[in-house]
C-alpha cells in the first residue's frame, strides 16, 4: 500500500471513529451524518481496531472519567519528507 493510500485509510478511520463517538456510539446516526452506510462504518472500524464493543467501552469510560479516545495507530511508512519541509520559514 502506498503512503497516500495509508494516509487516506488513517484519515477515514479517524473521521468515522469521531463520527461514531459524536453520536454516542450510534452507528445509524453516524451513517446519516457522514453519508457512509452503517455496515461500511462497522467494517472500517473493525479493520482499524475499533469494533463496536471497544467504542462503547471507551464511551462508558469517557463519561465516567472524562477520558479522550486513544489515538489511532499512525501509518507505518518509509516515506520521509524532503529536508526543505523541515526548515522553518522566517
């Protein structure tokens, strides 16, 4: 998988996790809000390590302890930005 494809998948996962979290774990409402079928949301979340049971557990813990959702795994890539991108523009 290319760096671009990995980045798109990570964005898609984060977007859908945030949509489900914003709807209190309700996949149907998240599907309506995003325009993505609820089965697709479930599949993407499962593939990304966030099955419905984990989302609900996180929501329960978050409401009890006001904790944030753990960050999704960053994409693994050998791509490195050019050195020019590291310089600050003064």
